[in-house]
């Protein structure tokens, strides 16, 4: 996928963004700022901030608003906050994002571009908002940080397999609306292919963010296990407890 010329407009569509700092919004914010620093005109279409506490941040209301972060312009949509992050409520929240995206695009309130980047979590709805904002003849890149079907399967109990299959079918359909898919790893790309994603897949790993002056402690005689990522049920964090017990035996 050839990149746009510096100075051209890029629209980034993501359910989460600055000032949310954990997980996907951290990397989307880094990406938007880096593109702006390189000389691109960057606009972000996103929700009101609520992640990871799933409570609306102080100072943010329910109405649309316009913010900025450095040279990055931010268009925030009216947002339904998914209480406690329940999968069904997340789907409702993301469907609301699609509705607000359609309304905003028809009213001319949202930026459009020939180069649009959508970010998952947020499939299928963030991808569809991005398609609406992509100008004719443009290109849509979808960066996949998480596979929503896996989230549904891991968090919905006994019915998770059926719900996961349905979610996977819808997710694959939405991702096939993109021109290029950028998952985090080859393995994630293979999973997407098995789900029925036929758009070109180009894995792009995440980068590490290290605070200045941060240094690891000397291990000494201890065994040290490092983990990078969110600490949640679907990440299988309990495996770390089992690993620690096995290493201590």
C-alpha cells in the first residue's frame, strides 16, 4: 500500500484515543503524533474517553466535541459507555459509533480523506465508519490489535463458541472491506485468514515504550518473568501464576 505524500490528509478512526493511556489508545496516539511530526495533516475520529475503567473521563460529556493534541485534530462522537466492558454492551457502544459516524459524515462534520486508517478493537463498526470517510479511489488500512471474535469466545461463558463464530463471520466481512490488514503478528494474520479474511495481510508488530532512565533490576539468584500486555481474563493471565508455581518448584 503506497503511502500518501507528506502534507496530505490522513484520517484515523479508533474507538479509543488520548487521553486514554492503556493498550490500543496508547499506540494509536503514538501513531497519530508520529504521522503529524512527519508532516502529514492528521485528523482522528474517536469516542469520548472511557477506557480502561469504562467510566466517562472527568471533563468529557455526551455531546460531540472538537479537541486537539499537538498538530492532531480530534473529532469526538457522542458515546455510549459499555458498562464494565460487557461484550454485548461493547457491541452496542460500537454500533452507536457507526450511527454517529454516518450522521456526522452526512452532515459534513467529519473529515474525509483518500488515506484512512481504522483500528480494531472496534470491528466491524470502526471499519465501516472508516469506509464512509474514505474518499472514492482512496485506500483503507485496518490495524488489528485484537480479534473481537476471540474476545467474545473468551468472555461469554458456555454460549461463547456459537457467539464467537457469529462474531467471527461479521468481523471477517468487515475486514474484507479494507485494502490492507495490519495484524500484530504472523500468527494473528493466520487466524484472520482462517476466519475468512481475504484482504492482503501485512503484519506490523507493536513497539516498546520505555520511560527515560528506566533500568531493569539485577536478577541475582531469582528467576524473572516479564509480561507485556493488558492483565485480563481473555489474555490468560492465570497462565503466569501456573508458570510461577512451576518455576518455584
